[in-house]
């Protein structure tokens, strides 16, 4: 990944919660500041792992309209799920940031990180939300991804780094030895540790 951002004023944005430990390590190795970028999957009621869409900071919503139509999901149910996830997104935004302001992305290279990509719904919403904020380049970086999803993202962003694209893919969690849920407290701890690094502070302020 380093050649993609050599000499750039980059920032690492991790999707909570699972993307934060991954983002922390990337930011630490490359000496860039770390922040979170909030995105929430819109799960199908009764089958929450099935994404019918996603929302992200900035009011962006991405819907899988073909799937919604195929499953005949009523529009009012889509709106109900969106409202619920929007509340959770705002709660996490307040909890993780506390008094810290979001790191500005205008004119910068953004490395957008998650723990993996299955459908990629949340990552898609996040990447589309960053464009209006003036990000100069967007690089999606994940340890593991479904091959087709990884390929699809090459049309959406400037560069994609998928360390592994096993086939058949299944789910993100099966490719980890330990896929325990990352807690809110752990997210805050990673952000606090990243904010204390001298190199990160310099990069954060240009």
C-alpha cells in the first residue's frame, strides 16, 4: 500500500467497530493520523446479516434496490430500519469522538479501512459520502474480501487493496482466528492511542 500514498498527506479512516484495530495498525506503520468514519449496514429485518443497504456520516444512503424489490420489502420498513440505524450512527459518533473534531479530508488521500468486505454495503456508503467532503483520493484497504466485491470497488474508488480474496468467500469472520466483537471502549482506546503519537499529530495538522 505504501507506494500508493508515498509523499501524500493521507489520513486513515476506519469503519467502526471491526475496522478500527486494522486501521490503527495501518496508521501506526505508515505514520498517518487515524479517525473513524461512521457507516451502518441496513440489515433485512429477521436476517440482519443480509444488507439491503447502508448509511454513512453526511446523510448518504445506499440501497440495494434489486434485493429490496426481489424480497418485496415495503418502503415503510426500509425507512424504519434507516431511522433506527441513523440513531445508532449518531450515538456512536458522539461516543467515539467525545471532544475531538473529525480530521478534515479535503484535498487529502483517504485510506478507508474495514475488517473485510462481503457485500461491501457499508464501505460503499462511506466511500460515496467522502467525495462531497473533498477527498482528493480514496483508497479502500481490507485484509480479506469477496473477489467480486473487491473488483466492483475498483469502479468506485481510486485504488483498492485486498490482502486476500479467497474463493468461495462465505463471510468475513471465518477468515479470522479470533473474530470477537470489538467494543465501544476498545474503539475509544485505539483512537486515544493514535492521537498521542507525535507523527500522527504532525500529519493531522499538516
